[in-house]
C-alpha cells in the first residue's frame, strides 16, 4: 500500500499538530483541571511566546509558555503536543527553561 504516514508513530504526528493551551496544560499535568487552566488564562497568568493567551489559544512545538502561579513562575518550551488527552505523557512534552520563586511583597 502507498501509506506515507506510519500510524505506528504517534509522536511524529504530535510534532506537527496544534492543541489548545488549556488542554495542553491539563494533559501535561501542569494544572490539575482544565478549568484551572482556563482561570489562569483569563487572569492573564499564562503567556505564549511572551503574549497573554486565551484558553483557546493553539500551541505547537517550539512555543515558549510562561505560567505564573502565586508562589512561582515557570517558563517552558513545548517539545511535542499530545495526540490524545487519555494517556498523559507528562514531562516528555516540554522542557523547563526557568523556574523562579516569586517573593511575597508585603
């Protein structure tokens, strides 16, 4: 058969597809629930390539995502996007560039 795309390698597809940022954060276990990812986006605490991201913003391999939690800020590069949210791959999908603690200002 003239099958150009070997389905046996799902990670190959993961490098050419896009996925919503809220789904990416949940699948990578960076947040516990997709609703939390949406709240973070709405509060302006998720940046994609330096710009505030809406929950539906599509991300792809090579994008740099910054997450601002109350006590720390994490910057990571997306290595691949998940093909399915059923089987979490976790930290195989990203590489942490920076992880900074945020000092409480009183």
